[in-house]
């Protein structure tokens, strides 16, 4: 069973920065997809950023140029650097990793970490 643990959320002022981390544990053979989603109160969950196995990165239009997704395959960790934060970025951020493990294909979600942007 693959489990994800997120860290790095918190309260930050507008214009500030945060770095989110998502570490996977378990018997993982290969990772195909890593991503970050967010859900604000009263809104649907939306994709923030993702990395596919070929290294292709995808970002929501609202975060392009300010957020950066990166990975450390050796550590089975995906990161999200959030810069120039705006109040509308306030949400619960969750990571997702898809790949293969000892028991076959898997899709795992982290429990989520709260990001609050407020003065």
C-alpha cells in the first residue's frame, strides 16, 4: 500500500511564498504521474500542477509563472513551490501519485494540507 504524507502548508501574507512537499512510502516500482490539486471552500477541486513520466509539466492558468512543480524520484517526493501568493490561493492542497507497486497499479492521494493567504 502506497501512502502519501504532505507538509509545508500554513498561513502566509499576500505576496509571500510556501513550499509544499508530498512524500510517498511503500514498495513503489515506478511513478507515472505526480500532481497537486486544491479545493477552496464552496468550490470544486481543481488541478494546480502536474508532472508526467516523460517530464512534461502542466499548470493551471491561474498559477503559471508563480507556482513550480518539481520532483525527487530518489526520495519519491513531489514539491510545489508557491510564490507571489494571492488570497484566492487559499485552499486545501492535496497531492496525487500514480504508478506501479508490488501489488500492481496504484493511485494514491494525500490527506491534504491547508494553505491560507491572508493579511
